[in-house]
C-alpha cells in the first residue's frame, strides 16, 4: 500500500479545514481520469460538508456526461469570466492529473494569478514546482487511484459515497484501458474492489463509457483504420493521421478520437503508435508504446510534450504532410531501439 507523507496529509487537512473557497481543476481536453478525479474529490468533500467549485479549461467527452454532478463543472472555454472569478476568489486550488501550467493551455494565466494555495495530486513524472503541496506518485495507475489514497488516508474510506466511488472507478478504468495496461499493482485492484463495494456496477459503467458513442464516431474510426492508417513493420511502428476536413466530414465532437491511437498496437509486431490530429494552428500528437520504448522520451524530443513512459502527448507545428514525413524519418532514426 502506498503511504502518503503524513506531514503532507496534515498540511492538506489543515488547508481544507481553513479554506472557504475551494476550486478543483484539471488539464485541457480532460479525459476519464481527469473528470473522474475531479468529481471523485468533489463528492468526498461534499460528504464532509465542504462545498467546492469545479472548473476545466474546456469541455469533456459526452460519454462522461452521465457522471454525477458533471453538469456543475464550469468550462473556461465557454465562460471565461465565471472561471476567472472563481479562481480569483479561491483560497485553495486542487490541481488534478496535470503537473504544470502549460497543461491547462489558455487557462494558465488565470491559474497563475489565483492567490489560492495550490495542491497537486498527480501521477505524471517530473512535476513542476508552482505547487504548495505536491502529492505526486508515478507508480499508481491513475490520478483517480491517487485521489482515493489521499481521501482514505486523510479522512477514512467511510466518506467515499457512491457518487465519489463511481467517479473514481471511471477514472481508474479509463486510464488503464479497462485494466489492460498500467495496472499491475495489487493495490489498484484492491481499490477497484473497494469502489465496487460502494455500489459501482462494473457492467453498467463499462456500457456507459464504451458503448455510448455516436454513429459518426464509429464511422470516423472505420475511416481512420481503412484510409488513414500507415504501418511500418520494419520499424514496428504505425501512425494514423486525421485532417480538419476528415474530422468535419464525420461531425467530430470532443472525445471522438479518444482511444484511436491504441488500435495500431493490436497489430502483431507493432509496439509504437502515433495519432496526428489537425487543430487550429498545430497538430495534436498522441503517442502510445509497449515495452521499453519510451513514448514519453520521443514526445519530449520531437513534439514539445511528455507524459508517461508508454503514453504521452505533444504538438507539431507544421503541415500534416510534413508531420507524417518527419515521423517516418524519426522512426527510421530510432529503428534500433524499436527493434531491440
């Protein structure tokens, strides 16, 4: 069992008890772990009789919209003034599932200006230092798992109700690909079991998250695999590339390409997969790997990004054709490591 530093827990408990305006936030393009962590903590604080506000830099996928009180999350991209006011008035700010201001993108300046004491709870490597309390452990499966540990060790698991449990379970489930990677610690499954004991119905959560996509999203996936997949067996690598026109053709919504980058890793012999998605002014780069080849290092070297060893993200500031061509040159350069 992971033991969080007692002095940090005591400092955190003191900060919570003395705060009047608590805000919980997470990274840009929040995924299941981000939203699950935010809501899991929100419901736990509520069970303690403590009110908090939740803000995100932008919206989140529709398949997370069923989570209890997700409609109370305020998006900076939709209501900039409201979020800035909340951050200005905050005296305690929880930063979940990100370890540096750049991960909140346009909301970064408002976050920096907030006078609140900042608390980091995160599982990504190499956290930056603008946090007053930094609870960072890379060995856990997800930030949701770490949030559970913080709640249990600070206040006891009794305050985790169904609403908190189903949120945290969703975070763990989505960040491990339904317990298929980054989850080889016994404690991860122990925590999942404790959350299930709170009333979480596994089949129901699976269905709400993974069987709740639009027809357009399904057709976009088919198009991606049939028309936009490039495989490089000699380098044990593959990529998918989607232009703005491709996305518009299938009426792309936030979260529609979630998980696409993992599909090429199902191909025999492929250990490295990259998804290029065209945005306004840049190309979003999602990287996944298996084994010892580090997606994190690759992202840091070439895409101004980072993340975990086998899951990372970044950006490319070039055309799509240039991005794909560069990728082909880079995997040729790293072919020895890819074939090790």
